[in-house]
């Protein structure tokens, strides 16, 4: 297929290529670590700089940014309870509680190590199983997108902080927010109140920054609980100890990698949904599900291994079919086009050297992230020694800067502040912000999948058959029903224990 191992090796040991990949890895970590500045934005910013580079070096630099940003998002999620990227949202559930226990080093090292393992898992699959897995992913249409979103929504019960009713209410509010803007099928404006700023809908990233960052700052500002600020307890031998702890939980690690891969190859799904599913499944199969959310290794392993496995999975349909599996992969599609590379079978047959150098080079990119991350983690944990007033100021400044930088639109900053206040009161009254965030993320996907399935089913003369008879849909429906039954069983068992106590 036009593949020369000698060419691949010579490219990967080229000092300039390694320098560009190193820059991309560090830049990606920084972009992921600053709330609002995602890997998608990082790739888009560096894309023009690849015009003067050869295709291999340019693509490897952008690929390193993608890998680095997925790990970088976990840093603020663990330290200040604010996800750096959408996919790191689930990392806050156990990552920050671990940091508050004085285990910030352990949490950051866990995120780093499993990120690399997840990245390796995705890349191995990308190299060896690209074509057959891409063919499977093409069987996913509008009904599968709808049922995947419904399956993900059943996770709300697990994110409800002990009160499922409040969690459902919060999630329902998030779904309504997802309906703001133009109808994805008919183009009719809804809930815009006649303003052009809302025609594009509620911008997800500023909303998530507001829901998670501002309440944290307000809690610290009000002085409600010194425990909101994590303590820094430096220890020796943490890295090796963390590796041992991860190896003891290898089942969660492998399970989460598989979830990330499967969801990653589904066009348009991305890491946002994958991490929620991985976290929920890890909790579902745990012998002690009640410990999730209290600061345990499994709660960091599941989302971080998953979102890095998505990196490889999302590029399978990208390289073989030209269909990106995530927003960063969509920008990488533009990079391929810029360099005259057309995704598909011809990419492998005519430009095999370039594509295989890129795929194998991502292994090197992950090793560079491990190297730089293990050095930088010692700097990251020192954030916890900063006085509370400076942490509050930093959170607010980063939230404002990150929200404004996305579209340079003041409305996004206003949006972030409004939802910050909303998030504070949701937490205060026990509703929680995670179910609302999940509803917002899945709202558009759920609606679009439902409406397109309805229209296609009507055109084919059988809406019910189109919704329920496709093999992939049947699998997702069974998973959804099983998830609901399990959730009700867990609630019943929890209520029984409470009554006995």
C-alpha cells in the first residue's frame, strides 16, 4: 500500500520533526489546561503554520496538539474543579475530591498515565484496524445517533448526587437549553427572543465554564468550607505508586479504552459522550459504586483513558472515509485537504508513507506527552499552595478570557456569568450541575437524530421499523433498557439500606 518502513523511521528520528512534535505536545497540554481553549482551537491556530512544512511534519505537529489537549483538560479539572475541555468534565467528579484529600499528585499522575495508555490503545487500533472498523462505523445513521444519546441520558441518575428527581430536573433543563437557536432540520428559530446572538444556540463551552468555574469561585469567596481548596502534600515515589494502583484496576482501564474507541469511530459523537458512558459503565460494574464521586482512582481512570482512546478512534473514519469522528478530527480533515491529501483508500495506496508515518508518529507524540507531563506535574500541583484570594481571581480571569477567546463575542462572557450564577444555586439546593451539562451536550444530538430518523422513516414508509429494526439500534436500545433497570434497582437498594439504617 505504498508503505516504506525506512521512510517512516527516517522521518520519526528527524530532529526537526521531533522538535515540532514536542512543541505541539506542550502547546496542546497548555490549550487543554486553560478552560475554554480546546484542542480544536489549538489545531486551528497552528494549521496556517503547517503550510510551509512538509505534510508529514505538519500533520504530526497537529496530531501532537490533539493528544496533548486531551490530557491537559484534566489538570484544571483536578486542581480547581473546572474542566479544561468538555471531555474532562467527568474527571472533576473524582479528580478534585482526590486533590482535596491531599492526593493531587496521585490524581494528576493517574490522569497522565492512563491518558498515555488510552492513546496507545487508540493508535494501535488506528494502525491495524482502520479499514474494517470504518466500514462498521458507516452503519451508524440518524437512529443510532438518537439511541446513543438516549443511552447516554440514562447516566443522569448516576450523576444526581443522591437525588435522582433533582438530577432529572437539572438534566431536563439542560435539554431545553440545547433547543435554543435554529432548528437543526427545519431552520426555524426557537427560544431566541428575537436576538441574533441566540440564533446559533447556547454556546456549550462558555456555559460549561460558567457551570463549573464560577460556582467554585463563589464558594471560595463566600468562605463556605475551607475544604474547597485542595491541600498540597508532596511525597516521594508517587509516580511508581500510581502505576501500581492503576495496574490493580486494569479492568476499568481496558473497559474505558474500548468505550472510547467505539464511540470515537461513530462520526460526530466525540469524547463528550464517550467519557460519560465510560464513567457510568465503570460505576455500574463496580462492587462499590457508592464510592464514585468521593475521590477514587477508578473515577479518574475511566474518563481519562476513554477520552484519549477517542483520539485514535475518531481518526479511523477520518483517514479511511473522510468523515471526522470529533471536532478536532474535523480540523485535521482541513489540514489533510490543505496538503493535497484526499482521505479514503487512495490515501493509503498513493500516500502510504505519509499516513503510516503520521499514525506511528502519534505513538511518539504520546511518549513526549508522558515525558513533559511527568516533569510539568510537579509545577501543576504547586497551584494548590497559592492563597485562596489569588485562586479566586485566577479562576474568574481564566473563565472570562476563555469564554471571550472562543468567538471574541461579549455575549459568551455574559452567557458564562449567567450560568455561573445558575450553577451556584443548583449546587446550593442540591440539584448538581453535571446532569444539566450532560443534557446541554446531548440536546442537539438527540433532537437531530430523532427528527432525521422520523423524516427518513416516513420517506421509507415505516417509521417504527426504521427506528427499532436496525441491528445497531437494537443493541443500543437493549443497553438503554438495561441501564434504566439497573438505575431503578440501585435506587431501590439504596432506599432499602437507608430505611434499615
